């Protein structure tokens, strides 16, 4: 009875979010109701959220020392503040390049030493945790968004986690996955919209940009957008990246490759360094234009 009364009192404010209002109660760690203030995630000295915009860039996969160092230098010069590079790759086909694994992480660390950029890489299983000790931001890929054992273990590390939305997951499911991490004591979670599966076949996925303002209403976590996996085509990355910046995202994760035609993974969606530089400048101008 009491519960019903409380619910009645709240319903005015919450009617606009009616379809999620009951679930909102479950967002004990990340919910806007619990923390009015934005959570700021710190990856090394790089802040994300609460007005801090983060540019993550780099290749889909680390392929060689020369490749990762040259891309790292180029994206740094273009204004990126975090370097991405996959070492463990979740490929649809077991016959495709699976990543350089431990060696890939070693090369990524070399690129960090060379440029000073903190590094981001995808962890696929709890058994690899030790290998990721020096990785600054642990990425949970779309395919692992509901690997609850992995989420709980990451939550115990207290390290920053970049949690990507699953291919067919709702925003409620994404937030509950964030809860798996945060309920273990880790407040450092960045959410990432990377496109979902729909009937549209002109893009690799469909970028659900309304996820950005909705997630920011419901939770206090930073939300970034990955227009590379969302579209699958380099020519569509700049327009969608600009749209993401304009709708209030706290950052962008963009795949950049020095030789996209010969990339071992996701070449068609990779920007070349000069294209990234151009885009980065436009993003800065959009951010200025929408400043309060
Ligand atoms: C990636 O970022 O390289 C990746 C595999 O992304 P997603 O998990 O979103 O497919
Ligand atoms: Mn990729």
C-alpha cells in the first residue's frame, strides 16, 4: 500500500518516462535518482563526463609495432586523448584474424610510452584479467555486455570500464549491466552506444542516437558514441560523429587506420589520419556551438 502511495507521488515527475519508471528504481548505483551529479570517469588524467569530452581513437586491431605507433602519433596530433587498439578480437568467424593477444597488448603499451596516451582495449574473458593490468580503460564489447561473471570481476578491480551496448539490448539491459560492475564497488563506468541490429541494411548497425539523452536522463554515467561500428562505412562516420557530439554525448570512439585497404579487421569503417584530423576540428566547433 505504502509502495503504491510513493509510486503515486512520484508518477507526475516520472510520467514522461513511464515505460522505464518502474525499472528506474533498480538503478541503485548508476541511477539519476541516486546521484543527481554526473559521474566523472578518470582514465589516467583524462576525464570523461560532467562536461569533459573524450576522443578515443585508434585501429580496430593492433597489427604491428609500426602500425600502432604511427596511428597513435597521428591521432594524438589530431586531438585524441585516449588510444584504442584491439588485441583480443571477438570475430564472427573463427577463421578470421583473432588479434595479436598478449603481444598486441605489449605493442599498445609501447605506443602509450611513445605518446603518453592512456590505452583502451577489449577484454573478452575473466582469465585474461592479469594481462590487462596496464590497460587504462577496460572495454567490454557488445557481444559480452551480458557476460555477468566478467562484469562482476571487472567491478572488483575498481578500474575504469567502457561498457558497449549489445547488438540487441535495451537501454534497461545496458544499465543493469552497468549495475553488475558498480554493485561491486566500481563507480568508473562509461556507457557506449555503438548501434543496434534492425532491418536496415544500408548500414552495419543502426545508430540509436536517442540513447544518449535517454541514458543521461536515467543515469549519471558518461555516455559516448562509436559511429564506426554503428555505420560500418568510413564515409558515414563524420556525419554521425557530429550528430553524436551535437546531441550531448560525452565523447566519441572512432576507428582510425593508416592503411584501411589492408587492415586486418574493419578496414571499410576506418578513417585515415587526415580524415580524423578534419573531423576532430569539426567536433570541437560543434562542441563550442552547443556550449551553455
Ligand atoms: C570494437 O570496438 O572493436 C568492437 C569489437 O566493438 P563492438 O563490441 O561494439 O562490436
Ligand atoms: Mn572494430
